[in-house]
């Protein structure tokens, strides 16, 4: 099978003093055209903003991890507190039952006295 040419690549004209296509501008490369200089500054600012955004996202994820840890501890503490309150409720109920028995015994004792 033979391959036929179906498209022709047309290269865009390159401005004088412009870097080669695909070349990355460094901070030391200064474009001659003011528009290119603005674009270079804008791209550098965008890169800085993206780096700042990455740092902010990393800090946010770390804060979420810390929050998860703290809420788990809080949940454990609340479960322990709930269990303690349940035990206290049982003890108070037992003491109330004993108090009612003592009151009935005291009333019966007073009623028997002449």
C-alpha cells in the first residue's frame, strides 16, 4: 500500500529576534517587541499564580486532614462522655430506688410507733 500526501505543513513566518518554535522563554530572555514582553510577563505571573495555587491547595488538603483527625478525636471523646452519662444515669436510678425504699421503711417505722 502506498501512502499519498494529503496535507502540506505550512510554517508560520517567524519574527526577527523571536525564539525558535517550541523554545521556552527564560527569565533572562528579553523579547524585543513590547507586546512579547507583556506576554512574557503575563505568562511568568500566571506561572507564579499557579505555583501559589498549588501551595494553597496543598495547605487546604493538609488542613482537611487535620480537621478529620480532630473530629475523629472529638467523636471518640463524645462517645466516651455519652457512655459515662449512661453509667451515671444507671447509678442515680439505683440510688433513687434505694431512697424510695428507705422512705417507705421510715414511714412504716414512724407509723408503728405509739
